[in-house]
C-alpha cells in the first residue's frame, strides 16, 4: 500500500458522494418539470458506484509487490454510471388546464419523491462526513509518525 493511498481512498469517497449530492439536487430541482428537451417529463437519476481498479505502472519490484498484495487493500470508489429510474412510474395528476395535460386532463409529473431524495441526500452527506473524518484521522496519524521519526 502506498504512503498516500489512504488519502486517495478518502478523497475518492468524498468526490463520489459530492457528485451523488449534485445529482440528488438536480432531481429535487426538477420535481415539477413536465417537459424536457426529449419531450416527456424529467426522469429521476440514480448514481451507481463501484470500486476503483488498481493500475500497475512500470513493472518493477515495488509494483509487482503492490499487485500481489493489493487484494488486501481497497483502492477507493468511483462513479460507474448515472442512470435514469425507469422502474418508478411517473406521478399522474388531474389538471386539465395544464399545457402538458393529455386528452383526459392528466399531467405526467417526474418520478421524483422529495422525501426519498432528502433521505438520500442525508445519507450522501453523512458518507461524505465519514470520509472527511477518516481523512483527518489519517492526517493526524501521519503527523504523529513524522514527529516520532524526528526524535
């Protein structure tokens, strides 16, 4: 494991959770969008993460050793995809005066549930905070290690 790898792992977690919060904010901002560029109502977006892969560089002893022992360590996280929620139905509301109402007077609103989005936002925020806490703990341990090395 490299000296800065724990910092990198925390940083990837913070970056991924920040991106997730941005997508959640986009979902909330479009809760009433009945017409997008594609013509239909806004569809809720979902962020999916996966483990970041380890890439070895030039084959030397250090890289070979890291490759062989890397299965014991994580490499962080990355956003693997942002997909649209096609499983949840649009919300149908009767409003015949709305410009996007169908022939029966119903308007299709986005499949965004504000309570669900706020719950996801709290989860992402707490995950971000956990990564910050881990980053600060690692920074503190590294500082103590430097102090011990100076004695």
